[in-house]
C-alpha cells in the first residue's frame, strides 16, 4: 500500500491532458508544497509508527522526508504519547495501544514552525480475522491458487475493511552445485590464469524472499444482510515460480470507520493502474488533518485509529496441485559449455578467454566440469546461486 501512497504523492499536482504520442519528459507545470502524513494507530501493543513526507514534482524520483518535526498523540484521558525520528519515520518513544472508548488526536509541528492537527478519532470495532483459505480456481482463463480472507462480525458494526499482506516464499536454485569456479592466481610467465574448482561456503541453494503488498485492498459489507467478509486477497498463477516449493502469506485486517475507508477508496481510485495522462487525474482531496494556522492549506493523508488482526498460512505446491509439474523457473537456466583452451586457430571451440572473463565477473556460475577440467559448464547466476537475488537467511517464523 505504501507504494500506492507514494504514487499519489508523486503525481499530486494536476497534469495537463495531452493527445501527443511522441515521447515526452513529464515535468510539473504547477507545484504546491504540502505535508503528507501516513499515520495508523492500532490496538497492538507496540511502538506506533508515523511517516511524514513532502509532495514531490513529477521530475523528482522520491518524496522528501519531513525531518525535525515534533510529533505526539493525545487522548481524552490526559495522556500524551511522544514520537521520535528514526530511520526516515517517527516511532513512539514507548510502546502503547489504542484502547476502546478513548479519543485520540495527532499533533505535528514541523521544523519550519507550522502546526497540524487531526480530527479526534476513536478505535473501531474489534473483529478478529477468522481464516485464510487457499483454493484452486481459474480466473480469466488462468488456473492458480486464490487466497480468501474470511471474517465475521456478529454485532454488524465493522462494515469497512482494509487489508495488507506480506508474502514469503522458498526458493531452491535448480542448477545448484556444491562447488564453484574461481580464478587461480596468475603465475609469472604463464599467458593465462587458470580456473580452480573449490567447495562453496555458505548456503547458496535455498533462499527466502519476502515481499509486501503494493496496492490498496478494501472491502465493505454495507448493503449486505450480515457483516461477513470473504475477500480474495491474492491470486497466483500455478505457473508462477514463487509457489514452486513452499509459500506463506501473512494478512493484516484493519477495521476502519467510514471516513478512513472513503479516504483510501478515493486514494485507490486516483492512483489506479493506467495511463498517467488519462481522464482520471491525480489531484488533491481532503483527509482528516489540517494546518492550525491556515485551515485552507492542503495537507495530504489520514490519521487512522483502527483495530487490526492478522493470520499466517503456509502451503506447498504439492498440497494444491498434487502430481502436477512444477512451475517453470523465472529465468532461463540453459547450461552453457566452455572448452578451456585458447588456440582458436587449432580448435575453434576454444573459449578459455571468455570463461576467464565470465568467472572473474560472475556473469555466469559454475555447475559442473569434465574430469580433466577441459570443459566447464556454466549457468545464469540465479539458477545456481539464489543469494544473487534473494536471502539465504530463514525467517524466524518459517515452518517447513
């Protein structure tokens, strides 16, 4: 979701519509500096987090972090919770949780002396997620696994939901070998370096990749006879390599009030997929924050006080697709042969110089060689060493 939020920040200024088909370097026509606030206070006992940035021009690659601000949250019981700057965000100095019946308000004073406050917000209904169920379905002609979040509020007071997920998947390099090729030291008098095959050190065959959802996922039960959610949180094709071995998804369910839901629904609409130069142009819309000195000043964002629940599931490919071929790997793993010799006049198959260059640069990795080291077999790095694009550290939550 944060990527979507940043997308909105990046294009917050209205763009002039254009019918040109020629490549054009977009630049901001008009620009208005505004504070951007991402603040979700939850009923989790933890250090709460708030992000402050500034709007950016189209030609800028990333939003500027608002540093040096004074940030705190108050409640109607006279408590004040201070936040301190830490690694590009603001964390509460102590752990605390939003409590039912309390009224919370966010206060911000920026380094240039401007003050901002939110509306007073109450914690939403506590509604625990019931389950996440994976099932094999065909969507738009594509067969795969769909994960549905199930939730039910018998009091019929939750109504509005926002979801985030974090997925982690196990990767096994398909052309891994327990040895690797390295360049031998250059011996004086010899025209070429040699190639040594030595044991690998460290885990390079099995890795784990974790990715967060990057879209705004919303559900509402208004208009339904009961407050029951069955929400398709994620669909993955059975040809996607990320479910080849073992896959896990952690889903977080936020129960929102109508104002927060409306804000995120509008944000989703204006930051949706499609051409930037389309009829739907990103622009400013109100959240629940304002500048105390100048109520007409634009402030982007929302102070959300919400209950949250989470669940994690694991599954193997064979659990859902028993006996079926595994998905193809994400890249070409064709093994390439290199004859380690140098006189191409005598033998056009000689590729010694190319092999030395490849081993030195790491452009390919070793998978095998002939007994006399005449031939070396190499493959694309992700095929033989998963640490080239992933982490070999098993997450603490991982269960095999």
